[in-house]
C-alpha cells in the first residue's frame, strides 16, 4: 500500500481501507505520527489496535526515543521473529527526523517547559536539543560561544545565562551519551528498500520533524505519515483550530461514559485548562466519574472539579500585571471574581507583589553588593545573591529558587521606589472603598488595575 501525507482526521478512513484490503506481505511497514505529542500518542494507539486486530494479534516493543540506540532498533526490526502475529516496534519521541532546521522549535519548547516549571518535559526537550548536534549532557550550553551555537543549531544564541540548562539535566538522571540518531536515518531507508521481514512494522512518533529529510520523504511515499500538529498562537484561526481539537477529544471521551456536557460548561473547560490535551483528557474523565448517574455535566460540576487553584490563578494575575498586559490582566481579574474569590484577597496578593518589588528595588539601590542592569543569572546566583544574604537583611524574602529570585529582581528594576510606594497607597484606598463604599467590587478593582497599568513605572 502506497500512501501520502495525511491529516489526523483522515486516519479512520485510512484504517477502514486497510481493513478492507486485508493483510499481505506488501503492506505498509512504517508509520510516522508527528506534531502535538498527546494527539500523536492517541492516534498511534488507534493504529496499533487496528494492526493487531488485522494480523490476529502479536506483540508491541515499546522504545523510548530519548534514550534509544537507533542502530539496535534497526537491527531488531530486520530480524525474523519466531513469535506468532505482528511485531510492532513503537518508538516514542523519535529523533530520526531532527536537524538544525527544527532546533529553534525545540528550544522554544524547552523554554516553555522551564517557565511552566515542568522539569521532566524540560529535560526531555533539552535531551532532544542536544541530540541534534550529537552532544552529551557534559557539553554545557552556557559555555558555547555565539558562533558555535549558530553553527550547531542555526539560530542565534539566547542572551541570557544558560547555566540553568546544565542544572536541569544534572538532576534528571539521563544517560551521558546519545546515539547518533540523525546519522542513521539513511540506513533505515536502505533497510526498507531491501525489505523488512513480513510481520515487522515500525511505528514512530515525533513532535518536531524536518520534512526535507530523506526518511520523511520515503515514509510519505512508501509508508504513512500522519500530521497531528495544531496551529499555535493567539490568533482567531489558531484558537478556533485548538478548540476544535479539544472539543473532539472531550466528546470522544464522554461518549465512552455515555455522558454529555452543557455548552457553557464546555467553554469554561477550555478557558480553565487551555490547550493542554493531556489535561483536558484527564479533567474530562474526572468530570464524567464525578457526575455518577447524571447524564449531563453542568457548570456547577465544572466549578466543583476543575477550578483553578488559588495560587496558580493569582500568580497568573501578577504575571500579567508585571508584563503590562492590560487585557489579560482584566480577563484574569474577572475570572477570579467569577470563581468567588473575594476582592480583598486579590488586593492582598497585589500588596504582597508590590511590596516584594519595593524591597528588591531598594536592595538594588544599595552600594554593597552593587546591582548592574543586564546582570545575568549566573552572576546573580554566584556573586550577587550570596553577598545579599551575608548582610542578614530580608532573609525570608531571599529564600526560594535562585533563578526565580533572579527573574523577580530583573522585574523590580523596571520600577522606582517612589512609584511603588504611591501604588501601595492606591491599593489602600481601594481597600477602604471595597470595605465601605456602595460600589460593586469589580468596578473598584478594574479602576485600580487600569490606573496602575496606565501610569509610568519610573518617577520623573
């Protein structure tokens, strides 16, 4: 069977045609799923089930692409098996399609995982990033020159101190060396051209692929390549596409429980979870089990089971405020109020945030140690922070992860002490109005945030 590149939504039709054609020795021997990781896994599960049914059973050899020896996998694929049925070699997160052209994309995923404090995901993406250049975890990214980085990864080296990357990898219990997966891709093509044993099938998943690679071109022509990618970004078209994917997932999951969900509850689920397919799948299953014998999931069920945690929601608010994102700040403010959070609790969070900025800014204005605009994370952690702690002032404020403190200090330098003191006075006025004035809390808080967001951060 010769196939071309298809979209994920076309997979059911393909499986149906494969089932009608029946199993033979000239069938497809290699399948590739690329794009959004969870969607790849889900689609690959569907194919795997279909293949096992077509061949009357068999076995699945699951291989982690992050620590895979690609030569060994190829050797196993070319061996004839004495076991009955089909033999599926399923490689998750394959690196066979990586090259410098996808390095920037993988690096973006590294940063996103780091910022979201997802250490396992961050280490996995860093592993893939290093593998592009055939590096090991002993090759420290922060020690590379800008020209070395450009040569290896085909994009400019980030300006920030990258020593955190080595720290992440050092605590991730990863192998020291990686197989040269990108160099062996051509050998896979030759092996398929010569002929793979009849009942052996290779099933690959990968988040990022270089579509110019010979192996990808071969699979697109002689195998099956399934595009599971989803357009990212805040544009209307991207948001629409993301919602369609999530809606499909929710409906499919609920159908298995013979459940439905109210339209408003579905929209709220998308808002609270965002485009995180794994989280959406887990929350949907949780809602279905929570409702018991009831058929329809309501907004009340959603509030009870899928509410954002207080800490995460408040952190998002201060993060949006710190980045001067007015629209996002107001949306998060109203979301907190809609979820029943008292206005005084929101003010308390803002007071703590501004107080922290004021303390950090006052420390920066001191002469010993000296704060320099543009200070990198390495100097902050190794020199500036220890010197601050030696002074014995604000010890409680200087606890926590050094990189998180560095980001807070970097943000604090955007403000002047006079402005922060004035803002704290405005917060106090808003608190008095919330406690005594006959005004809706949302109006008081909206006015406060708009006033703060529109005012200068440095005193003239």
